[in-house]
């Protein structure tokens, strides 16, 4: 029996008829950009996150960039980011002209380590971008305390943590603003690219609404040098059909994660560690082992799909080869040791049994 790392067809099957109806509704409306569906999704997602405003944009990278841009972060500034994250977090900073300042993760949660943040702050630091990696919120109380002490913005990269809670509050409502991605593989995924900014800063939201639409709030009047980054009506309508089911699907992911943890606890692999006060939505289930490549090859031979998030740390990417980076040994270690097992709400008990059976068989 072959078990895909992620099968988007299976993931979307429970929503298929509702998605068809949503697309048909948009087609029949004759309005395809910045219409009623986008406005309705923005309102619904803002309510879901517990914030005053949501602004739909084209993708998660743009969401991060637009927040930075709206806060006036630019060349000469510095932004603290995790050393261990998808490159989009770094790229958003680079696109503003600001300098990326990587900080190593906590080795238990793999999220940015608050203990290391303060040492990275300089007079040029303007913001901190904690990433809620793999679906677990970062240690936001400590990060916000540091930010307040130094007068910094806190911008959540919540692209992997739709619906997660930190001490009773949702991601998207834990800093000055947050960026979400609705890439198809996300917990709340569209059928194409999509993104959003959530915030309680009404002025920030108003600025981003202009920036995403060519810098305009009135047709043919351009107050800012903006860009074209709009969540389209079709994707907004699809997301509206899936949002009411997100908590239930996240709960099912937790069932899968619990089954993995129970079965693999006696093994030598390092299992995910969820910090007190945090609730992971298990976007990914990531184990760590120095024997990663051999384990992955074995699982592939047994028909179990896996992935590596991420095989090359951002500071080793050719895009950043022209810059000097500090020693980042934890990120370097993780890139050679982490392995993502299949994780989705549709996984059956039998499929979970096959995955853990193959892992344990290899480790014998």
C-alpha cells in the first residue's frame, strides 16, 4: 500500500461539492477581483483569528513584504528572523532592502529561541519575525516582551499555523500583524496561491489595502507606489467553504500526531515537542535523526512518502551567497537531520500503522 506524503485530491474530497458551488457562484457573479467573496472572507477570517482586520493578498510572501513595507522598513534597517525557516521569511525582508539577521532556534520546538534574540538587536533593528514553524506557535510572550523593551515591531509568520492557539489566543492575533499563506498544502489551503494579513492596527490595514492594489483606494488615483497583490474572488470563495471545517480538521491532525507519538516514543528518533501554553495544528509532523537520509530511503522503498523541511538552510542558498553569515550550527544540523512524515486529516488508522511500522522496522 502506497502512502503519499500529501495527497491534495484526498484532502479536498470532503469539500469538493461545496468548492464547485463556490466557483460557480463566482463565475455567475461576473465580478472576479476584489468583490463580495474577498470582502466576506476577510471578515470571516478576521473573526476567526480574533482581530479587527484581515486583508487578502496574492500569497504569503507578499503578505510579509507588505507588512514590512507598510511599517516603513527599508534599506539600512535590520529585521530578526529564524535561521531555520522557509526562505520566504528571509526574502520578504530582502525585498524591502533591509538586512536579514538570523537567530537560531530552540532545539526542543525548532522555533526561534527568545534567549538568543536580544543579543542580535542593534540600533538598526526594526522588527522581529517569529515563524510558527510546523504549526506550533513561537514563544510569543517572551518575544513581545523583548520587542516592547526595544521598541520593535513583531510580525508573525503564521503561514503554517492556521487556527493554532497560544495561551488562549489564535495565531494572527499575537503580534502587531501576521502573514498567512493559503498555498494548497496549508491547513487552510486554496486551489492556487493566496495570502492574507491580519492585524488590530487599522492604519496598517488601510495602508496594505492600498499597497496591494497599485497603491490606490480610488480607481486611477494612486497615493502610493504599490503593487498588484490581490486575493482573487475564486480563491476567496473556496477558502470560505473550507474555513468552517478548519478546527475539526486540525483536531484530526492532532489525532494523527498523537498516534505517531505514542507508537514512536520508544524509538531513537527525536519526536516533536510542544511547549506548555501552545497548541500545534500539526501542519507538519517532523522527526529528527542523524540517520535521516537512510531512513527516508527505506521509507520510500516501503511506499511511505516523506519530505524534508528544509534540506538547505537559507544562509546556504545561492540567493544569499553574496553575503557573510554568522555560524549557525543548529540550522546546519537540522537541515541534515529532520524528516517530515505523512500528516493530513484524512489519514486512516491503518495508514498510520503502516507508517510507524515502517519507521520502527528500519530502526530495529
